[in-house]
């Protein structure tokens, strides 16, 4: 059985979805005012991998991830670029799809946008006002935090420390609140900003209300898994729980999953606000998307991931080893298909080792260790269809799809044989030419006492 770490309870729990065989999963998506950075991509890839593993284990996954397409940052970015908000948003949504496709991310079941749900947002807020969980002040609408029991539980925060942190806020919207802890559900419009009519006047939704409305509208009052970056635990996910459960009277999400940060070379969190980030869009100009995917997927999703040229290079080298074994396996099966069909009793053991690790809170780092044992076994000369099938299963989960080799393995073996004949005949000019031609195609030869070995570079 799959066990996952629930941020809400801070324990590993057996995963039991609300409906047998089906998973409703909501992951907070980007605010589309710029290209996604490597920290955003870590979250996208982590939850894409979790989704793929759940599907591998037989679940039907309804995977919803939103776009925030109205926000202060979007308004400012559009003004700075002197373009319409609509053009800005559409540009970066399309860039998101392009960049994540290069990272091997499977399209979501649905990518809702905030502006598609404006009537539902207004209706949601009206219910909260009617239930006295929200109040109107100078055309703004706020949620009464202290009326909701266990507020802050997700982020392991109590009201006393939250009050101390909120006491120094003095901007205009803060002065409209009954209590410094209360948060905005609806913000009255400012001059020259987009707005929508509501029972409280022209304005637009607060950030937190958006995900509650989209998640419950599409997936129901209670969902199985809600995910996002660790930075969303408070206040975003904390506020989602409060407003959703106040409105519906039901548990909002059974399981809360949060991925760790990507850290820069100095160990600091990588983010747009700190200015120490790299966008995926620019990185893909220099680094193959598969390498970047493998770098992002290779660490357990809850742990910090150190980003540097060296760690990306390590991912590239490890991916090369995997591809070399994969290509060699495919070549040997093609060369001797009859032998490849002989049952290999060892393969299911490797499969169960991989599943055991992934069932333990999607522990991909340990899962990859089991995968490397399979690779070692294949490299020892065990070439079976069953080994190839398991290779394909694991690669599909980690989101890697190898392109066919530019030069066929059979052609390489033939050229190596011709090189050996040239060496036996002391025709070193031809021998060197064959070696150099292969090198130009990314094939490195290594002469050993046991014969010539080759690898793809």
C-alpha cells in the first residue's frame, strides 16, 4: 500500500482515496506574469512524477492545476511591458506549456483560469458572508480568522505568533480589517485596474479564494490530494482550508503534500523575489530538457534540491549511463530475440524493490538506487524482454523518453570489427579514422584486455 507524508498531520499515512481506484488531485499552478523559474519547475515535475506513479499503480488520476491570471504582479508587469493583461497572460501560459513539455510533463486533466470562475468566486464569498465567516468593510471583504477553529494547523502555527507577525501592518487595506489576522476575499478596485461587479462594489478576488473555488467547483467539496511548494503552507494553503471548510462544512483535502525548495549555491531558497533564480525558458537554451527533468526528479520531493552547474552535470552523467544501458539492452535483444524471450526470474525482484521505495512516500531517490541495480544487472549481460519492459516502466514514471540513437548499435559493432581487422593488418590510418568517425558521432571506444568497449557520449 502507498504511504504518503501528510503535512497536516505530520505523519506518514496509508493512502486511501475517497473513491476506490480514483484520485482527485489539485496542485497550485503559477501566476503567469513571467517565465517559470527552476523552483516552480521543481514543483511541477515533483507532482507530475507523483501523478505518473499513481497511474502506474492503477489509479485514474484527475489532475487539476490552475493559472492565476489576475493579480497585482500581472497588472504591474503588463504596465511595465506596455501591453494588455490578456496578451501578457496568454504569452506566459503558452510559454509554460512549451517549457513543461520539454521537461516531459504530462498535460493536466484541466488547467482552470481564475477569470473563468468569477461568478463562482462571488457566490462562494456570499456564502461566507451569510455564514458570518466573512464581513464587508469599505467595499473589501475579509475572512474572520478567529472564527475558524484550528486556523494555522497546517503550517504548525498558533494565533499568538501569527498576531505578533501581523501587528505591524499599517497599509490601507489592513486598516479596514476587524483583526490584523483577517485576510482579503475580495478587494475593491483601484483606478486604472481591472475590476468586476459584485454585491460589494467593483473589485477583484483575493489570491487565496481562487484555488478554493476552482478546486471545489471541479473536484468537489473534498479532494484526495492537494499539493504545492512548501512556501504555500502559510498563508495560502492555510487560508484555503479555512475558507473552504467554513463554506462547505467538509474536510477540504484528505492529504496535503508539499515539495522542498530549490536552493542556490549559497544554500538560499531560489525565488523571483530574491532575484537569484534562473528561468526554465533560458536554461532550456543551454541544457537538454531531459537532463533538467532528471536533475529535478532525482531527489525526494520533500527535500531541498541544490542547484548548481555541478549538480546538473551529475544528472547529465547519470542519465548517460542509463541511456547507454538502455541502448545496449535494445541492441542485444534485437540481435538475439529468441534468447531475450527466455523468462528472467530476477526481474520481478528489481520491480518490487522499486515499488517498495516509491510506495514509501514516493521516495524516488531510493527508487533510483533500485533502478541502478537493474542497470548493473543488465550490464553484466542479462538481456531479456522483461528487463526492457521494466526499464520502460521506470523511465515512464520518471518522465524520460530516449530518442532513437543516431547510429544503430549494429552499425557500431560492424565498424568496431572493421577497425580490429585494420589494426591486425597494421593499417593504423584506417583504424584511427574509424575511431575518429565514431567519436564525431558521440561514440567513445575503450580498448581493454577483454576487447573493445564502447559508450555513447
